[in-house]
C-alpha cells in the first residue's frame, strides 16, 4: 500500500479544491467566530498595546485569549465539514461546541509545559538566549499534532487519546508537515503585506476625500478577512492530512 501523499503541492491542491466547492458554506461557518470578532475588537475594543509592558492580564484576556478561544470553534467546525463531507453546517457547529472542551484540554496538556519553560527562561535575563532552544522542539511538536483539530471533531475520544491518536498518525511524517506549515506561514506573511498595502492605500485615498472613518474600516476589514481565510485554509489542510493518515 503506497504511503499517503503529504507533499505541499498535493495538500495545496486538495485545499484549493475543497474551497472551490464549499467556500461560501465554510466562510459562513467561520466568519461569525473570526471575521466579526476581529472587526468588533478593532472597532470597539481597546487599542492594541504598543509595548510588552502594556500587556496587562485584562488586555491579554480581551485581545488575545478570548478571540483565540472563539476562533477555535470556527476551526473545529470547518475541520468537521472538511473531514466528514456529508456533514451539514448546523451539525458541524454543534459537534464543534460539543468537542471544544476536549480539544482545549488536549492543547493545554501540550502547551503549558512549553509555555512554563519558555516563560521561566525568558524571565531570567542570563538565560533568555536558551529560550531559542525551544523553537525547534515546539515546531516539531506542532507539526506532529497539526491534524489534532480534525481528530478532535471526528473521533469521540478524550483529550489524552486525541493527543495519542494524532501522534501515532503522524509518525514519520513530521518533516513533511513542517514544510507545509513553514510555506503556509510564508504565504500568510506575503498575503498580509499585500493586504496591508492595499488597505493602507485605500485608507489614504478615502482620507484625502474626507472619508477617513470608512478608510480605517476598510483597512481593518482587509486584515480581518485575511485572518478568516487563513483560519479556514489551515483547518481544511488539517482535515486533509487527517483523512490521508487515519
């Protein structure tokens, strides 16, 4: 039996094909938890911190943790739709909400040791350089657990089993998934630069004609839309990897 194809080109084609067929359905599922949340925070939330010292617990909770938590619902629902083609949107959202605690617990089981070690090293000035040592292990761990968002909404198992199942599936495939993650990151950076440039140019033009609020809104919308699309694409990619390995 041939090994599953996890090449960047193959996964990319599969993601594009999925988006062509079901883009508006996936967008309708994800937008309320990503696009609308980002826009609400940008328009009505507190201004983003300008320095590390400005990251108070309240700011961290309101601008980082809560939006990320809500965004996870979108990723789980999209992954369910992509991994189970017969699923309907309402059922996918219900499953995402049902499996959310299990997925978050699995993430915490993995994230807190790395976060604690990184925070401890960074807190000691003489050891800050050592925090860089955690980058490669964290990247490898993220690659091995990348399909976890699909595992969590397809298989009715607990948090520890989610981690074990995903780790077993991706055995020997970490390198291929790392390449996919890195290229996706480069694509996101490039798209962000383009979206930021277009948004800034549009904002400048609208400001010149006396429509500055609309210009600011348009620039923020461009960035929020890009984040929403990336969230959808990454969830679909995770589902594709899961389908090929499970």
